[in-house]
C-alpha cells in the first residue's frame, strides 16, 4: 500500500512538473508573439499556458493584454476576472480591468476600480481616466473632483482640461455662480499654457460669449482663428460677438468668410441681421432670400424678414 501511495505521488509530482514546464514554454512563446504584434497567435499560447497551469497568473495577464490589443474587450474582461481570483489586490490587474470596463462602457464599475487604485497611487493617467469615467456616467460633481485631482498630479492632457472647463461652465449655467465661470476660463488658460490649440481658444470664446463677456470672447475667438483660419464654429461665434459689440463692418467681413466656407440658414440669417441693423436693407434682403431657401425654422425666419423688407413702402 505504501509503495502504491508513493508511486502515485511520484506520478502526480511528475505530471505537475511537466505541466509547469509546458505552461512556461507556452507562456514564453506567447510573450514573444505579443512583442511581435501577433496578438491572436499570442492569445492562443497564453490560453494553452493557462490550461496547463490553472494558477499561472502571468498567462492570464498576457491573455488579457493580447485581447486588449485585439479590442476584444469581453474576452479581456474574462481573463482579468480569472487573474483577479488568483491575485485580488494586484494593481496591474485592477489597472487593466478598469481600462477594459471603460471600453465596455461600464463606466461606474471602471470608476470604482480607479478610485481604489488612486487612493494608493494617485497617478495622473488613472485620475484622468477616472474623470472621464464619471463624465461618461453623467456624474458631474465626481468628474470635477477627479479631474481636479489629475491636474494636481500633473495631468497635461488638454482634452481633459476642456472637459473640466465644460463641467464648470455647466455648473455656472445652473447655479449662476461667477466663481464657476472664472474657474472654467482659468482652466482653459492653463490648457493654452500647455499647448495653444484652436479648440481650447474656441471653448473659451464660446463660454465667454454666452456669459456676455464679449471682449474676452472676441479675443479668444480671434486667437482660435489665428491658429485655424478655417474653424467654422469660431468664425460663427466671432461674427455673433462682433455683431453684439455693434462692430458691424468687422462682423460682416467675418461672416462672409464663414459663408465662403459653409452655407446654412443660420449663417444667412446672421448676415441678414447684421446688414439690417447696419441699415443696409438691400444686402439684408439678399441674405434673407438665400436663407429662405431652407425649410427649417431659421429658413422660415429668413422668409419672414425677406417678405417684411420686400414690402413696398407706403
């Protein structure tokens, strides 16, 4: 009996040793294929390693990485859940699982994992993703807090700055607290100091326009157009800003640049209004006539003004 037990133990030990060797071989092949960009082939090797050794953590991490590269998010999530069963508090697993859940649009689950990670190690990239996860989940207050933490940690992603500025601007619109507007514009200024981009200047100009900070709007929108002369949204809001400032000649010149790039009823209506306010009814008639060819509400607006201005004077 003792000999049978001993023989059985030897056989089992030998089998386990052989399985471990096979798993290591498959895993190493997977790593090599992964580094060569052969992700599907790498995934197959990592799966074989995981089958040979049910406790092989690195094989499951490698498998998740291969699936991540292949954009197979559901498969990556399964592999990471198995890896987490083997090592529940492993930060590498939590980090990748948070990213996978984000790609699967499981934003609140992603945020939960990122909160856990950021408590121990507040890296700007993770805090950036945390802010974006809360933003996508419509958790504005939590998104603001996460983005602010990411800025403090050294985040230099100007796209995140624009999102954070937009959140503060939404707060300003709801609560009418000028401090929120001030913070929004300040964040955009910080983004410009990192990298001057037309979109950042455009955001600042648009927010300033709707907040009736017209001089600030004019300056910011002009900067956006210096960097990107073809930015149609910046052209549109600069035209509106100049119109509000009663700078009709400049507004008309800017509006004509806009019309040369793109046409719609909204643009024709704006040019018609500028000419009408400036006393040039003939030009206004022409713009309203062109705007009236559109069937939307603004087209109807143009048609009404065209009819009104085209009436014979008594």
